[in-house]
């Protein structure tokens, strides 16, 4: 082994019995171009080696390629290393060769996916996440970029993690740095069908529907006064809803059609639903608003389930009452469980997205609760928070890249430009 034993050696942590096979780690760095991997693997193929592992990444046109092989014969050692160096020289690439023993692949337990999102994503935010993961005693095995616009998103593949504990620790990092951070179990738990349940007002849409109805009814000031009382804690959700709906008595039912036309989706909402449906996910809307607006919205976008309050109508006029039980925070959580049962999915396979206190029970019940541009109490209680104004950013928390979204849209004839920033965000 004259050609290989002269190289720096990487010793194994322990010597197996019988002795492990000698391995060669080939590391290539430099400008990427078509055919680099083929050239090096082709050179190795001439010596009948066994491939144990390959890793490759390209960042801004710079390639890092690692190949771990074994099984060459002793007489071929010098020729093999010479051939690899010739290929590297011909392609103007840097080459490092290291000899070791065994596969050197450790068993990865405690797998977690840590997603970090920012607009922009600053170096100090990434550094703080890496520091917290290291302090937790976990290791970052791989990092990939899920999006570069309209937000920058990184997914860190972590091992050696206690997922609930790491989630709690990184929630502190998120609060301290302003980055959006989500922690989810890795491995198979990251894959497969899910149920995604969304709040509607100020989450799936940019509007508060009752305020739109009140504008047409001329009762906007009365509705705002009730809302203010609720914000001061003088009324619970059901009391405030009934009080606000009471101001709508006598409004023609035809107003609802005008409100439906006025509703504006949150940027990225249609892309979110379209992508989830491609993956075979079930999507639901659950709202403390009104089914007269929510159901047509769900139908138009192919959303599977919708749950909301129903306004009472007599002789073509709103009576100022709702029909049946109010969809409050407990009812939202119950709807999530009901939809999960109907889809034969465990709660661990559910995702809930909302912004207000009325969503807290639903976020707590879901396997992953996401606070979207939410009030502080909701952000503090949720598993993850998204504070950028693009609803399709939620897809990155599920491990879906912007590139994958755009490729699928292009294949189906859709355009997915960076969504506009809603009014009030910068």
C-alpha cells in the first residue's frame, strides 16, 4: 500500500473484530461544471472499488464532493492515487486524500429538522442557532437552503437532539434574534400525508370579514367598539361575536356576495394550498367568521373541509344572530380532531396555523402549531412562528423548497413570482 499508506491517516474510534476494511476518503473542491462527478467516479471504477458514501453540494458555483471507497488491491494503490490527482489537475480542482478504516458512518439518533427563516437572514441569527444546537449536545449533519426569496430559509438536519427540549431552547433564540425557527422530528416523521388546518381572518385572508360586512351595513363604528371591549377583556369571544353580529340586523343578504368579492387572500395562500394538494395533503379552513364567505373560498381553491359560524337570514335580511353553536377556540380544536379522524390521521400528522387567542387550543392540539404574524401570546405558545407576510413560507417549515414549488407550478402552467408585500409590512 505504498501509495496510500504514505497519506495522512484517520484512525477509527475502535478497531472492529475482524479488522475493518481500509477506506479512502476523496474530497474534491473547486468550481463546478458538468461531468466532475462522472470523471472521479469513472477513475475509481477502473480499480473495481466499492462505494461506501458520496456527498456533494454546490454553493454559488463552488463544488464540494466527498467519496468514501474501499476494496482496491494493493498493487493498484499508487496508480489509483495518481489517476485521481491527474483528474483533479485536468479539471483545475483541489483534491485531498485520506486513508482510514471502516465506513466511519455513525448511527444517527435523535433526528430533528431545524428550519431557520428570515427576511433577511442575518449571520448572527444563524450563529446563534448553531451555538444553541451545540450547547444542547446535538450535531448539525447537513444544511440546505430551501429558499432565497422572498425570504431566506435554511434547513438544518440535526442528530442527537431531544426534540421537545431543543424546540424550547431554540424558541428563546428566536425571541432573542428575531429569526423564525421551527423544530420538528426528522426521519420518516418528516414525510407522508398530513392535515393542515388554517384560521381564516388575518391568516388565510388579509381581512376581518365582520368588519367588511359592517362597512357595507354602516355599522363599522359599533363593531369597532365591541372589538375594543373584547380587547380589554370585558367580553369573551362568543359574547363579542354575538354582540358584533347583532349590529348587522336588517342588512340585506346580498351584501355577503359583495364581501366575498372584496376579500383578499394573504400573499402565498393560493400557492400554499396548491402545493399541499399536490402532495396529497388534506387542507381545512376553520374560522370564527362566517361560512357564507369561508365555504365559497374553500370551494374555489379545492380545500377539503371548512368550518365557521352561520349567519341567520330571514326574508333576505340578516337577523343579527348566528345559527347553532359558535365556533370558538374550543370548537376550532374540536374541528381539527374531527377532520383528522375523518382522514384517518393521528394528531401528530396535523399542522395548525393561526394568529389569535381564538386559535390557541387548535395550535396546542396539532402536531405542529404555527403562529402566523401572530399576537405575542400566540407566538409564545406555538411550536413555531412565521413573522414574514408570505403564507407559503409555511411550506419551508415542512421541508419543501422554493425551487420545488416553482418547478411543480411551471409544469402545471402556474407562475409563482415573489408575492407582493401586504399593506402594513416592510
